[in-house]
């Protein structure tokens, strides 16, 4: 990243963090992943139940591998070898976990967090239930407003996730949303957090890296 672009990203992240804090989220920015992971681990205690949203960002950061070194129970529904029943049980367990870690599809410069789910387990768990919620995003998830957030989901997050999952969806072929009627559609549940949910302990961490979709 050159100096001018680095300056631009820092300014964008700074005003987004400021807006998130004004909207009652506990928001912090990070210049490197080591500091971010250290901050996440600050919230980890022995025997905790820790859940994860279906997030490429979290896996790119290596947070799960760090937590596997701790005396904690990891609720990861992406673990290989799970049955459909196992996955459903883990998703339900996310709702009452001690710590739930996820990313977001988009975060606006006005301090709003926007997500689109196919099932709704992730948007439920980042809204209410877990004792502590941490949302982590790269600066590439930042957009000007809610309209731009929805466009980002349609043009980036949804098509790329559909392709990653090898789903029989039009967007996995075209690379953009066509508002399909497919039974396999993953854009079903929209969540817009304009303020921090009043009963939830939530932190938002933004890192100066490109992560996830």
C-alpha cells in the first residue's frame, strides 16, 4: 500500500470508527493483525463457549487456530465431518455462547452494520444472545451508506460466497445479483444495525487490511 492510499484508508477507517462509537458500539481500529488478535484474546477465559459466524475474514486472520491453543469450547459449524444435525446444534449453540465472533458484509461510514443471511443464524447471534459479541472487518467492507452497503452485498459478498459454496445460483455464474427466486438463494434475511443493540455487549474491530468478501 503506497503512502497516499494508506493515508486515504486511515482517514476512512478513522471516521467510520468515530461514527460507530457515536452509535454506541465499542469500536477500535488496528494496523496489524497481531494487535487485533491480542485484543480478541483479551476477552477469552478458560472453559468459554466460543462461536463463529460463517466468516472468511475470521479464518483468514487465523483466530480459530489461536483459540484452539486455549482451554475453550469452539463452536465452529464449518468444521469438516459434521452432519446436518451437528451443524444445526452448533448454530443454536451460537445463540447462548460466551463469545461470538463474526464479520460483517458491510459497515457504513455513518456507523451502521449491514448483513445478509440465508438462514439467519449469524444475524441472530450478532444481535442478541451471546454474552460478548465481536465483529471484525477489513477496510474493504467500509461503504458510504446503507444503499452502498446493499449494493456491496449484491455485487461482491453474495456472488463471491455463492461461488465459494459452489451453489447453483445465477450470481455464481454472472458475478452479480439478479434477485433470483432460487430455492438455494442465500440472500434471505437482511439485518441493519443503526445503533448497538441495547442489551448486547458488542465490539467492532476494523483492520487496515483487505479481508473476506
